[in-house]
């Protein structure tokens, strides 16, 4: 191995409840309305070459058809399918028993794969917003979480598992109250739970609940999503990279603060999926989690940086009658229903 690659075998992995193994870090593929499909496909190609084996995709990122040929060529050139772990997600406009299956089939065609290692329900609402919309846009057809409706979509995901198209089903952007209902009624339980996780937003209770129920947490925006779209920015956002304690640890390790976020994530037990199209960044991100570790003391300092600072508030998914983005996250422990007449 030269200095510009990492041996995939040196990257730690987790065993999922199904027995499948998943690397402890992956590459994100959401361009944040800033990076285009070709750039992202080139990054996936580069990432596979430097040693990544986990790629987090989604239909709504609008680039699966560009990433597919990258997988196809890597598999033709010697990468074994079982060495690769590909996640995709059903978008909010394709909920429902039949629609989720059609959406998965399309992702498979676009990604040029016979099966997905994981397939997640991206959001627990069928609430659609147009790509690139601004933060004030609302869809009048949006609705709150309706459990029966969600379970129809989940039944479609279960069918995909039975059809051999999906190995590990999962959820994303759910809360403990929603998960309790889903776990109660699912015939095939979610194996993965993808959620926002970075030092200033640690979601301790949801993280522990996920582990306690045999699911693997995957952490999105692991370095605080510095390039996120305007609609996901607000005045009181915390910038993880600027937190003095985090910067001090980074200085001590002589690395960028981003890499401390990734070391912290892996040592805590979630799987970070940092995005980058820049080869130096994605290589250093992978190297960070195979290199020196944070001390117990440093981990404790980072644990103290939780500010409950959610960045991806999801306000574009609010339904008529909802009060604020907090309604999406069941902050009182209760799932809000319809509040309009
Ligand atoms: N399930 C969901 O609902 C959901 C939601 C959001 C995201 N995701 C997934 O999570 C992935 C990651 O989230 P994200 O892209 O929002 O946030 P992120 O990974 O926290 O941030 C990505 C940005 O961080 C910067 N960066 C990356 N590596 C760096 C390094 N070594 N040094 C300095 N800066 C570095 C880059 O900024 P520059 O480009 O400016 O250099 C990059 O664009 C997404 O791509 C997507 O796959 C899922």
C-alpha cells in the first residue's frame, strides 16, 4: 500500500444484526446543491481506489445513474461485490407498498447492482420538496407521521428483502416514539438507523435506543456539514469546526478538526459518512479512522460539546397546521398528528 491508499482490511467494521459486516466509515454522496453528479461520481471512483468500501447513496441525490457505471467498472476490474457495501434510500415521493419497490428497482438499475446492502426509508413522511428549493418552501400535501401509512411503505421494504433485492432494511430521520411503533409492528426489524450526528449534536438517547434495539447507528453530517444548502442554515447554528475544545484536540493531533469529528464518531460506535469530492479530504478522512486514536480524556471532552444543535431541521417537510420544525422531531416524546381543521 502506498501513502495515498488505505488497505480496506485495515478499516474496522461492525457486524449487523443480520450477520453482514459494514465498514466503520463510508463516503456520502449528497452534493448539497453545490457539487454536480459527475463530480460526485468521480469522487466515488477515487474513494473506491483509495480504500473506501461503504458508499451512502439515495435516489433524491440525483446522481445514482452516474455512480452506477463507477460500481460497474470497479466490479469488472476485480472488486468483489461482497467487499462493497452500498446504501440507497427511497425518497419521500415514493412511499407506499408498490412505489417503494419501484423506486428500489430504479435505484438498482441506476446503480447497476443486483441487490443493495442496505435500503433506508429516507424520511418517515411522504412529504416531497423540489430539489434545490429554499427553506421557506412548503408542500400543501404534506402530512404528519401517520403510522399505518408508514407501515405500508415498510411492508414494501420487507417485500424487497424477501425478493432478495435488499439485505439490510433501515430507517432515517426517525425518533424514539416513532421507532417504538415501528419496532412493535415490523415483521422485519430495521437493521440500520441513519441520523444526524456530530459533536455539537450527539442525540445520546436516540443513539443508545438504536444500539439497545440491535440497530447500527449511521451518522450523517459527521463534520457538521460546512457546505450544506442555504435552506439548512439558521442564525443560531453551531459550527463544530470552530469549537475551541475541538480545535485544541485537533492541534494536539496536528490534524484538521474534521478528522477529530471522524475519530470521535468511530470510537463512539456510529458509522460516519463524510462527503467530499476532494481527493486530499476523502483520503485524510479514511486515514484518520485507521490512524492514532483519541484518548479517553479527549473522548470525554468531546462528549461535553453536545449543544443539541440540530442543523438539518427539515422544515420544508412541515404540514399545514404544524407549528415549527420541532414538530418533526417529537421533542415532547409525543408524535404530533393533524393540528389543522
Ligand atoms: N439521511 C439523511 O437524511 C441525510 C441527510 C444529510 C446527509 N446525509 C448523508 O450524509 C453525507 C454527509 O453529510 P454532509 O455532506 O451534509 O456533511 P459532512 O460530511 O459533515 O460535510 C461535508 C463537507 O465537509 C467538508 N470536508 C469533508 N472532509 C473534510 C476534511 N477532511 N477537511 C476539511 N473539510 C472537509 C467539505 O466541504 P467543502 O466541500 O466546502 O470542502 C464537504 O463538502 C451526505 O453526503 C449524505 O450521503 C444523509
